[in-house]
């Protein structure tokens, strides 16, 4: 088969399946914008370069339109790259696209005979999702709903012509329109459970603090791509004063950047990280709170291996890979009781759930887990068992992805 993957930041979610399909003898081409992609064996990588918004929109255009037009521009650029592939003789049997940035807009027009698959990561605005979830940051006008509708335009166009979709979790599937749900397969991208394993000998050195942390130490970890409200950073920071009162010897290690991946940006001239640090910093022993920025994956893995309690909070939104990696490592998870987490965490069995907004309850639960860390081996083991049983890359997820792409039925 000829298979075309389309993803702005290829490889993204296609990291494992693309080279596996190439290994099995299929011709695999990947189309993206990422100019420094990981080169995957057997995969031909093709770049396209969308125009920037200023080249397309005048300054007078309403800001929400910039996002919509940028998606259409990306779709046009991707379509032109697909037409060039077609003119060179490459006609795919399957196009598998992540539509999140608009690249799937015209895929079916360029290759009408191809089976079009879409990665259904998230559809905005459904009841029970992220829109309006957090009253502290919810707009009181219709603007948020309008922006959500615009964010869905290119996603809606993609699924309207798609033959099938794939979502990594039941929650993410359920956010999509009812009329498309029976075409969505739920299958996670997969966790390498042989790589993400417990390690009683793990250690991490915090160079700036001159401290080495080891498995068994009283270490609380918090990990997010960016330190922002969507991932509960504000609730987490507000929990720390009580946590330090309850566990004065605990060290808190916070991983994440200063930017915004999801939701609205902070007021101009500030960052979410600094805003909430300033809110509680005067109540904290900051010598035991360590911001380490973004870490290489190997360092992040080692940090989770020494973690005695790992906090993961999220709006009802996309479930982070890092959460399932932490469970595979056997972390004692303290998580928000939001829908994505209830799908994988059974409270008291393989982790612990608290109310997303209740910073004091979070502090008390995290302190309890730290205090009982030597007693919770069964909870850690159960967390790993769930990931091995349902999310293992080689045994479960990758074979399922191959069947999904190729249309195999056995």
C-alpha cells in the first residue's frame, strides 16, 4: 500500500506506526512543516511551507479570524504539496492526517479515491469539556463560544469527509459530534512499558540546588508541558503552603515551561508560572521548591522514578502522555477527578483523585501519600499493571494502529 501521513509536527502521534508500516513493506510518505523532524527508517519526509498570516490578512481583520485563516492557509499549502506528490506519481491508498492545524482541509479533494483517516485528538465546546470548566478564567461574554466554534471549523470539515477516525481515549472520542462517533476507534498511541519502568536505584541531581534525590526520598513532582491553568498549575501552587506545613521536609520539583499551550495567555507582560508563584511565594520555603523548566525525556523519566508522589491535574481535555508514562513507571499518582483521569485512575486502587479546584484537599492527599509512601507499593503496582494491560505499545497499541491504517480485520 501507499500511505501518506499528514501532521504539522511529524512524527507526533505517528512516530511508531509510520516506520512499522515501512518495515512491513508499505511505501510511507510523511508531510509536515517541522523542518528538523526525527528521521524515521523507511519513511520519506516531505516539507511544505505555509504563508504567514500577515501575508494573507490585513491588520484590520478581527483577531479570531487570524486563527481560522491560518488553518485554511495551511490546508492550501498542504494541498499543493500533495498535488506535487501526485504529479510525481505518488497516489496514496490511505491518507492519515492530524487535522488540528488545517492540513487536512483539502486532502480528500486532492486524493478522492484514498481512504481518509483523521486523528481525533479533541473537538471543542461539547458539554463536559474544557469550555467554561474553570470559572476563574471563563469569559462572561459570548467570545469564548465564538472562538471555540472557529477552532472547530477545520476539524468539522475534516471529519465530514473522513472515512474513519481514531481517538486515544474514550473521553476524547466523546467530545466529537454524535453523528461521527460510530466511525471513531479508541486506541492510545502506546506507552513503551519496557522503557518506562520502576527503578529503585534511580537518582536525580538538581544542579542549581546542589541536591541529589533518590528513590525513597520525600519528593513530590508536578509535570506539564507549560505551567498554565489548563493543567492545574494554579491549583497546585495554591496547595503548596499547606503541603509544606504538613510535610516540612518534602522537596517539590516542578517541570514545565513558561508559555501557554492551551487556553488563553496570561495578562501581557506576565507568565502563568510567575503569576501564581507570586501569589503564594511569600508563604513558601522556596529552598524546597525547585522549578527545573523542560527536561530531556531521560531526565524526566529518572525524576518520575524517584518521585514519592506525582501530581497530575487537568481540565476535561487531552490526556497527557506523561501521566501514562508516570503510571508505567509506578508512580503514586495524585490526580484531579476530571473525566480524562477517571478513565484511568481508580481512586484508592491505582492512584488517588481529588477535586480539581480544591487546593487544600490536594495538599492533604499529597501529604498523606508522602507520609505513607513506603506502604503504597500495591497502588504503584496497580498503576503500572493498568498501563501494561491496556496501553502497552508493542503488545497492544502498535498492532492496533497497523490494523486501523491498513484496514485489516484480524
